[in-house]
C-alpha cells in the first residue's frame, strides 16, 4: 500500500467556504463551523472589511486556501506577482495548506475566469510537474491539485484521466483535493463509472475533499456549486471515504444563491455524520463551536513541522466593505 506525507495533514472534519454573504453571521455565530476555506483572489487585493473579517476568522478557525487563477497548466510563465501575493495572504491567514485546479485558466496573459481542461498527455503532465516544483520553491506549504469538472475532452490524450493525475502527483510530490461532485458530474457527462474512477486515483495523496451541488439540464450536468447536495453524490462520498480508509477534511462548496449560514453548516454536518457512521472517529479539531470572545484564537499545528501557529489575533477594526470581483468557478 502506498503512503504519503499528505495522509498526515491535520484532519479538520467538515468545513464551509468563507463567503461575503456570511460575514456578519460569522462574527457572532455559535454554529459548529469546523474550518473555513477561502478563495484567495477574493482577498489578495482588498483591505477594509473583507480583510478584517479574514483576520478575525483566522483567529478563530483553521483556514485553507483554494485558488482559481494559478493556471498551473498554462504555457504562460507562472505569474510571479500573483504567487507573491498568494504567499503573503497564506502567511497572514496562517493557512494549513493551499490548492488550485489541475487545468489552465490563462493564455498569453489573458485570464478566462474558467477552468479549462488539459490534454491527458505525457507532455502536459511533465509541464505541470515542472511548474509545481517551481511553485513549491516559492511557497513552503503543502500544495494540492483538484480534479476539475470539464465539458469537452481536449485532443491529444495518451493516458486516462486517472493515470494523468497519478503521474502528475507522484512526480511533483503534491497532494490531491478530490472533488466528489466533479467526479459525479464528469461521469454522467462523459459516460464512465465514477466508483471505478475513484479507485484508480492516488488516494494516499488525498488530503481534502470537496462536496457541492449541480444542475442537471437533462442533456448535460453543470457544476453550479448550488446545494443541497443530492443523495447519489452523498453515496459517492461515502464510497470515497471507505475507499480511502481514513477521515478526510471535507469542504461544502455553496457559491450560487448562497443561503443562510445555518443551511450550509447543516450540509457540513452530513459529511461529518457519514465519517462517524463509518467508525473512523471524530477529529478533535473538526466541527467545534468557536469561542465568541475576542482574542481567544486557537493555535493549530503546522502540518509538516509540528510547530504551533501561535496566539490568536485580536478582532480587527472594520471599514466599509470594498467593492470586489467575486472569483468565477469556485
């Protein structure tokens, strides 16, 4: 059986995305929010209230970053300015790890704000591996790549999608963010067996899971990130956890028609319940109500070094919410 360092990352239970619709609710909630995932592009270039909320949340919950504009598969050079801003944000938020998608989002410096699939070729795999190694020299945190949803197959494939992921992740020594809903969506749109696909993935490198809703048009299923999550996707999630054989930090993505915080957290508790019913234990840091007192942040361990993150941050002052573009495709 294969093993990796990514199996040793902290298991956070089930969490939710940090979205502007929940900023005010999060300031005073006693709901069992286990951890928060940020879209870094929504915080990189903005101060004011968004940054103040991120600082406050980082003092109370573990933070994970999930980007959309790294464009790891592009033939453009890695965007040095973007990487530096990302690094600074990860340090400020004390992120435990960060992720992006195994795809490309830019050509010639132009960003499409969409997740475009790569050809499953040896050349594309080698290209991504080189770029991940470059990135790891810049940012000293565990890095994960996610399987995206896609609606067309790029020509030039020389291997299966699962083999492509195995090649990239083993040679780049990175982790996997396994999006179960994307597997379901792709399996329906492209006619393959979702469970068989999951069995072939590098499960020893899975450090995080995404769960989300979608829209079935009949002729095609669209990954919309609008819940609630349907039962077949929950069934696939349980199969995935059983196949991995250990609890995995699970994030509920709800980015379209975002409801009240309570409803999103209720979806997270479903994921936690499945893990517990499988007898895999309850993570000590997952799904716990935070202390509502200012300045009582919790110290969380560094995933690889074993060193603590230090004391919590005092609640920052607030200024009016800055106008900002919401990232597309998260």
